[in-house]
C-alpha cells in the first residue's frame, strides 16, 4: 500500500514572484523612507537608558497605580518630563520610570560642598566629582578625619548622604574618603513611598548610564550592524559570485530598517536588546537568501540557456515549501514569548516576528530581483559597448586616405 504524505507546496508550483518585483521594490522604498524619516525627523526612536543616558527605575506597587499620577509626582521633583510606562501585565502594578539625569549633584553644588569641607576640615588636598559617574564625591586629606564630621558638613551644605566610605591607606599616604550621596533613584523612590506608603512601593532595580556612554553605545551598535553586513557581503561574494552580493546586502538593509520601524511605530524602548534583535534578523534573513541562491546556482547549471528571470522564479518556487516551514516554525517558537513574555522579552519576540516576515519577503522580492536588475544592467552595458564603432587601426586609416 502506497503511503501518502502531506505536501504544503505541490511540486510544479509556478507562482510568478518576479512579475511583481517592480511594485515590491517601490513599496519597500516608500516604507524604508518613511521609517528613516520617523527615526531622523519625527517622532524618532524611544531610546532606552542604554542609549539616551539617565536613570531608569523598575518600580513595583502593592496596589493599583496610574502612569499619569506617577509622572505628575516625579515632575514635582524637578526632573523635567519623565517617561513612565507599564511593565508587564496591568495586574502586576509594575512601571518603568526613566529620567534624563543620573546625578542630583551639579558641578556648582559640588564646588559649594568642597568650599564647606575646606572651612570645617582643613587638610583637603584632592577633591573629585564626575557627573558622568553619579552622586559620588571623593576627598583626599593629608591626615585622617572624623567620618561623622565629614557627613555632617556635606549634609549641612544641603545634600543627603547615604554612606561615607573610608579607603584603606598605608602609613604616610593620604586619607581618602568616598561620600555616596542620595541619587536620582533614591529621591524618586523616597517620594513615591511618601505618596503611596512606605510598604506599598518597592524599587526593584535602578540603572544609571551617562550621556557620553549612551552615545558611544549607539555608535557601537550601528557599527556592529555594519560590520555584520560587510562580512556577509564578502562571504556571499566568495561563496557564490560577487554579482549576488549587492542583492543580499540591500535585502539585509531593508530588513534592518523595517525592524527599526517596529520600534518607531510601537514607541517601545530601543536599547541594546533591540540591536541584538536586528543582528539576529540579519543572520536569519541571510540564511534564507543563501538557500535560495544555492538553488539558483544549481538550476543555472541544470538549465543552461534559460533566462535568469525564469531560473530565479523556478528556484523560489522550488524552495517555497522549505521557506514557509522554516519561517513558520521560527514564528511559532516566538508565540510563547509573545503570550507570556513581558517588557524587553515581549519587545524582542515582537520585533523578531516583524523581522522574520520582512526577511522572507525580501528574499522573494528584493534580493533576487536585484540580481536580475544587475544582470540586465551589465548586459545593456555590453550591448552599448559592442554597438560603438571601433577605432580604426593606423594601417586602416592610411589605406582609407589613399
């Protein structure tokens, strides 16, 4: 008895993907332009603390709270316009709070504290304050001082002190102390406890990133994506032919921009995890494109003389079932994260799903048609060169003049 099996895509399927390549390219160009406008002009990416710098708190409430109420309470503390968004499920009563400042201390305030310490505790030799580091003051004296006296001077200058840490020093060396003052996260946490009750608010975590560090992380993230695309360009060139490389890279750029568009439209945070998503999408997309290109190369040898357009269409149809199964299985694996994931995990899964759809589309309608366009462009150039009148040789010119 012959065993029957299910065929997702029946053999001999002849969907004409190449027919719609011009419409697809125009639509993709418009979509990419809109995303880039959204990133560069308005509304821009909602950078997380990783890239924007500042202080981010994850706060858990024992009872219901509203984001607008929290925002108003934090604005009263003088932090400008904070970002407050729900984190996880609504019934969890968790929020992400982000403000642009990482330190309450300003250089002017630090100078004021330095002057007060010099008046009360003589022998101050070195004073250090770095706004990029946070709410921390470093003092070096020529001899040990009373820690409680140092704390009292700083607090009298109007700055709350969390801790005074004496640094171990050997005999004959300076007496060094680090004063940890109340930070941005501490002040916000304290204000929320006073508003909602000390037993109703829990600050789960606090992250600090300076603006210079955030800027460097943005640059490093862009470079990571560019380096990955460059290496893929080289790999495809050696693995197949350099005429295939431009199509792959353009498809990867398309997928990266479309994934970026998810963060522009959804207004979810764009952070280091988001860069990881884009790098993952780049790797996933090129894998599918390489499989199709491999079949194109096989069919080019098998069907010599047939136009490249027909070979590409044939190859995409032959790999259609494999592409749908692979993309579908990957998408299904993300469903659990979408249904049960929260915060960054949900963002990762949703952006990956967008990238998978974009990667499959770009293999069919961007990478392969680009190869056709390059082939046609090269053929037209060769035809134009062949049609040009060739310069006569000197002996031919001499014969013509006789």
